[in-house]
């Protein structure tokens, strides 16, 4: 499994939060703009990190989304 950077995980969180905000209201171009910008930033960062670390891009993105959307429970 790929090992994404903390920065990449944070960018994904920002995109997910922007998506939640955008989809909680009726569609407007202005309302969705932050989500689209955050998603584009995240996708560019995934590509850059995959190239820099010679990691499969798809596996890296999958690892990031798993960490953000389905985090492992904290150990006690």
C-alpha cells in the first residue's frame, strides 16, 4: 500500500470538506467553485507526489482517500 504524505492527506480533507459544503446547498457556480479548486489542487498534488516517489498514482490516491474517508480507529 502506498504511504501518502501528511500534506496530501490534508489536501484531500480540504477537498472533502469543500464538497460537503458545496453539496449542502442548491447548486451555484460560485458555491461549487471552492470544491472544484480544492479537488484540482488535490489531484495535481497526487500526480506530483506519485511522480516524485515513483509510486503508482492510483494506489497513492486510493491510500489517501482511505485514510481520510475511512480512518483506522485510534489505538488505546
